[in-house]
C-alpha cells in the first residue's frame, strides 16, 4: 500500500522533470512562452491563453515575470487542477487569499 506522501513526492519529481523539459534556455526560470508550451495542446485549446495567463501569474508569486522551479512546484501542490486525485481538497485551499478564507469561514 502506497502512502499519500510518497505519491506526492513522485508527482513532485514528475513536475520537476516537466519544468526542466519546458525550460528551453536552461536558466531555471519559465517565461510565459515556455509555460504555455509545456501545457498539452488539449489544455491550451480547452482553457485559452487568458486562463493560462492567469495560471502563470498565480504561479509567479513574486511577480518577477517568470516562474522559478520553487514557484512552479509550489503552484503544482496548490493547484487542484494538476493533481485533483492526489491532494485532499482541504490542503488545496490557498490560505493566503483573504477572499478564499472568508468564503470557507462564513
Ligand atoms: Ca527559461
Ligand atoms: Ca517569479
């Protein structure tokens, strides 16, 4: 029986690999172009560039205009879209957002 934590570690490893593959110039930062190209075509067509832009900005927590490996992995953990089956919903809520806390609390 596999524990949830080893499953999470595995998915993080896979995400780190995806990051390395997407980082075409190898500077350990993903630009928006690189971020878009790492998404499967199906995802791009389904969600559109504007939604992807929203994901990119959500991942770029220090607003530097690019997503570092740390930002990317954090985003993967926070994102229910990426791994809906791995993470329980209670852990996916972005506690830093006041509106989300208010919605959950009252
Ligand atoms: Ca890059
Ligand atoms: Ca950044």
